C-alpha cells in the first residue's frame, strides 16, 4: 500500500485526526473522523523519501503491518486483507534473511511497538503468524530454526529484484499466506469475543463482522483517524465515552487499546452505547442492527440525519420503514461513500460468520 501522504514524527506514535464539527443532539462525540488528515511532512516520511525515493512511502494502517529496520533500508509488509507478506531490502541478503525471520516469528502484542521507528520487532515464543503461513515443506513456522531454514529457501529460490525511481535496486521475497488466514486469526480472539458478547448482549457474528471489516484481525491496526487495535477504537471519542460508561475518567491509552481483550471490550461497549443510548427508540432489531453498523463507522448523528434533521423524527421515520428499506437507504443515501460501503461489507462478513456456526 504505497501512499503519497506524509507523516510527521511530531504525531508519532499515533496519527491524530482533525476534529469534525458535531451536533450534540445526535451525540456525534462518539463518531469517528473517517475523513483522515492531511499530515505535515516529518522526519519519518523524509527518511523514506531520501532512501527509497518518491512514491515509495509504505506505512502501517488498519489492515497493513509495516515495519522498517536497518535504519529504514529494510522493510516488512503484511497485507492482512490480501494475505501476502513482502520483505524487501536495499541492503544485502543477510539483512533480508534477518527481516524474514523476525516477521515470521513476531508476536501478537502491539504494546510498546513503535511502527514508525526503525528496528526489529522481538522474536516471540508464540508467533502470531503460526497457522497462517507455512514453509516450503508445508509445515507451520514456530521457531528460529524453521524460520531461518525457510528464509534460506526463499532467498535461494524466490529472490526477486526491482528498480526504484532513484536508481537503487531492491531485493525482495513474497510469501503467500494460507487460503483461510482470516479465519485462523479470527479464532485467536474468539474467547474475548464470546466474553464481550455475553456481557453486552451483542451477537458474536456482528462483532466478528465489524472486526474483519475494521482490521482484518490485525492486532497492530492503526488509522489516520487515530483509531487503534482490532476494533479500531478512537481514544478521544469512543474511548472517552466507553470510559465514562464504565465510571472511569479520561480516555484509554495506546497500551490499553492494543490489549486485544480490552480493545474488544471497548468496541463492543461502543455497540452497546449505540443500541441503548444513541439509537434508542428504533424498534425493529434488524433495522437497529443496520443503524448500529453504519453508526460504528460514521457516528449515530450522521446515520439519523440520513432520515431527518431531527433525531426523534429520524427514529420515527426508521420505525415506519421495513428493515430492507432502512438498509437500502443507508447503502445508497448516506452522504459518505465510506459509510455506504461499510454497511455492505460488515453485513456480508456477518452473514458469513452466521452461516459458519
């Protein structure tokens, strides 16, 4: 995922989005800023530009894990959506070998990991990618010996090169993840999902559908809107309201939201608030579900305004409609194309988890 936007170290470790205008009558304080932010040029992007050249900036996002090493001369990229790992270097193959081993054996704990600094992520005794990637013998990769042997194989048999616009040569390898890698990741979080589902009376399939759409079960997920973790919770909006609901002051920090159990609890708490406070009054459970899904992305205020400028009249309008009409309106009339597509994606993902039960 190459992007031309620039990222400032002043904003690291996370990216802060501009606050959008809010209508308090709709509780839009709980909305995400889905428009992102034009960020200032910073040292991070300058490093990449100077070393890799223009249009080569590659950064971590919701469904992409990206880590630079060797003073930014080597980088590893996992596309959790496409199911592909790319490891590339401007240095020698020994550095490529090291990066391959580290990416295959990285852990799942994103706390304390700065994705915008150069340096290897520690090798874990419980690698996150176990079960999602296999070696050239179709075996799981659990330890340094196996990972090192596979790295040797890749460099000897799968090494490729490409030229950058600045004339430098990149050596790289591509590793395909297994076909059902998304399901493997989802299963890692089922205990936390089931716990939160029972606690807040939210359907497990809905939680899974939102998690897949938000992060593709990437525990390192971040976004331009400063949303963090598996369920992409924004600390200063959703996180603050969740803390208030729990009788806590302030807002969750990075460490809190990169703890999978706490992140899932916070995201499902958000859904509870949407159903029981911000969207309260919608009678049909299916219409409520559609409104909740759309609101998780764009905020309850934006969803209700699709139907009427007055909150209570909007709810009345929804109650006069059949669920399929609510769905059609939200997927065609919502002013945000992202919100329209979001409901389509989550609804499709949720159906797949329901059918798999």
